[in-house]
C-alpha cells in the first residue's frame, strides 16, 4: 500500500497499532490517491513522448525540435543509398574526341575506339509561340450588315494546350501556389499572367482530367486488393477528410465532409475485395478479408516498451519482438514448426495481459480482436503486411495541406482529388504526368475523349 515511500522508511505493525483509526484511514486514502496520481503522471508523460515512431501519429505531427533527441545514438547507421544513374538520352549532336598528344610526345595513334560517353545537357533558350489574331469587320456589299471575324474555338481561351498542361503540372502535380506559378511564368517563360488567369487554366484542367478520375475510380473498385487510409483536410477552415483507395495499379482520392461509414461506402462503391488498413474501428467492421497494418501495431508496441513502468515496458518489448517476427515472414515464410512456436508465444502473451487494467491489457486485447486479420498476408498472394502503400500515396497530400491550409471551395476539392489521383496513378504506372495532361487538355479543347486505355488496362 505504501510502496511509494523510500526504502529506508518502514511502517511496522507497532506503528499501525499506535495510529488512531481515523488517521490510519486518512493515510490509506492518501496512499491510494498518490498511487492513482503516479499512474496518471506516467500515462501523461508517455503521451508527451509519443511520435510517429512509437504511436499511430503521422510523421507530419512530429516536432522538428525533438527529432534529434528521440534518435537512438546507439542505433547502427543505415547503409548508404545507391545513387541515381544518369541515363543516356538521344543526342541532338555528337562530337568525337580523339587523343591529341601522348605523354611521350607522339601524336599518331592506331586502333582508335570509343571507351566512354560523356553526356552534356543544356536547356535551349525558351521562346514562346505567340499568335496575334487581328479580328476584322466589314460591311456586306449586298445587304449592308456589318460582319465580324471570330477567334477559332481551339484558340478562344488565350492559352494553348502545352502551356495549360504546364500550369496544371506546376499547380497540381507539384502543389505550388498561384503566386509561385505566376513568378515562374514571369521569370522563366517571360509570360506575365494574372493569378485569376492561372486559376481559370486550373479550372479547365480539372474538367479535362475528370474522365481520367472516373476511370481511376472504376479501376480501383475492380481491384482484388486495396489499401485504404484517410487524413484531415480543410475547406474554408472547416474540417474535411481526404480518403485514398490504392492498389498496385491506381490511386483513387476523395474529399469528404466526414470520416464515417457513409464516406467509406461512397469511396469504395460496390467493391468487396481484400482490405489492407490500420486499426480504425470503421475498417475493423469490414465483412470480407482484411489485413491489419502490422507497422501500426509495432509502433504502438514500441511506445509501450519505452514506458517507465517495468510491466508495461516488458509487454511492449515482447509484443514488438513478436510482431516484427511476424512481419518478416512476408519475405521468409515460416516452417510449420516455426509457425506453431510463434503462435504459441503470441497466445501466451495475450493470456498473460488480457485481463490487465492497463495500457498493456488494452493493447493485447486489441491484438486479440485483430487476430483474424493479422495473418492474411501469409495465405493470400499479393497482400502486404503493412499499409505503407496507402501512407506513401497520401503523404504528398499531407505536405500540400500543410503548405496551402487546404482549399476554399467544393471546386477546389474536386481539383485536389482529381489531380492527386492522376499524379499518383501516373507514378504507379511510370507515366509522364505532363504528357498525360497535354493529351487531356488537347482532348478537352477539341471536345474529344482522352486516351484512357493506360488506366483501364493497368495491371
């Protein structure tokens, strides 16, 4: 009862006997309160120490000031990443360089052959194509009416296909502000365009890629396996949610006012495949096969292992080790004996802490609830043990939101979900977003259907 007292302070039975009952009752009440407060302090300190590596918090919530302090100094350094090798492009000019003079002074050589190609890349001076349409009018010699010449429809907007595609690339694919685009056009292209005109170009681009967006949606809903995730989004300062449904073929984004069952159903339509997701309660109600994200559970276990309470830390270290072992089975499938041993340890972990009224008990009860969704990746081909695919897809949107503070209208929401879907789908398919945008704008101006085969026939 008085375990919070220093070790050199002992309350004997004689002390208890000599203490008035009222005082003793008060001491016991104080001891219970101190124990409760100590537990509460430990929980709050653990909450303060949460970050994206030991909880379900997103990386964008990490404090830039605590990043270095949270790193383990004893952690081995990662292997150096391989650099990107410059690819040889089709040359516009080739120059042969032969040896001039040998170190011995001789200038005659034989068996001359190429041994290396040095590539030099330069950007030519950008010269914009500018057409002035001088509109004339004249009086009809037959009836006397005044007739006018009009700008051809394909030139009526004042901005061509490739220029419009470039504005869409800068504004949506790169997520730049209207002011940044305006500065780029003025500085690099020597084109002075207003922010209002830039917005009109983006509005046209949004309409132009609507068929792509719908094709991506239909393709996503036809996939056997999909990863889902969601993040906050702001529209005029009000809370909305940005959802993503992605596979190896496409990434479908949707902005919705709620993070609810209705929003989830609007996202997936009639899809009934295998769902890979985190442990959000809405996903746990999925009636079909599902794989819960082991990375989320491992981070929560890491958070437990860092607690000051020895029992919580023990549970966290044990859970983390078992979950990491399970995750590695994706690349090295276990033998029957290895699997039985692992499953026995996991069941023992759950049995030991299931009834605990602590964070350890809550965590293992969550694992027990998710038991049917922990191992789907081992029995279904193509299923991954984590939801990293969806998290990678949505990360650019999170960075965009932090820069722009969201959107201001429903029209802005439609642009965001359409251009994000196009951007990430092009990345998955290895397509040039600019070339796709050029084709989309050209088809839009000509009122034709754009090329959607690369979406519909994606693997």
